[in-house]
């Protein structure tokens, strides 16, 4: 844990009374989580403060609260949300890749079918021309004298 804070209720609000940090942890200015304590105490949820802290709050007597937590960069929760959005896109990418793979197989099959059909048409046309020419070639070659 990076800090322990003690809050007391004064005039209906929590006020930071004391903050302790372990040796080696530097806290230039204490992070005041007073606005987030009532909600955390009522719901029992962890405090995710945009001021740069993840903390838990527990009641301390009738008018106090004990908060224990970790310091995090102020943009930590925005970054976590960004990673969550990225994971959603990554999952969608898997579906997209599968659809794209099927589409490519359909396109490849269509191209192969088209090339086979074109080859058959060209072969048939060429065979008809050659058949007609070979008959005329036979007539012409019979008119020539045979080579000895």
C-alpha cells in the first residue's frame, strides 16, 4: 500500500485529517479523496479516483473513515478503458478475419471457375478452326506430287 488516510466528518463532509506513507514513498501533496468516500462507504466499492488513486474505504467509528490505497498515474483509468476498447476491437477483428477468409475462398473459386470456362471456350473455338483447316490442308496436300 502506498498510503493510509484518516478522514473525519465535519459539517456533513469528510475532511482529511492525517496521511501516512511507508518509508520510501514520496507524496508531495496528499490526494484528497473526501468527495468519493461517502459513495464508497455506501456501496462497498473500491475508489477509482481520477486524481490518481485506487483505494478502499472503511468506516472508522461513527464520524470517520479509513482509506488505504495505491498511487496510480492520473490517466491510468483512461488507459485501462482504452485497453478495454482495444480488446473489443481485437475480438471483432477475429470475426472479420473469418468472414474475409471465406470471402477470399469464394473469390478464388469464382476466378478458377471463370478461367476454366474461358479455357474451354477458347479450346472449343480453336478446335473448330483447326478442324476446318485440317480438312482443307488434306485436299491441298493430295494435289501436290508425292515426294520420293
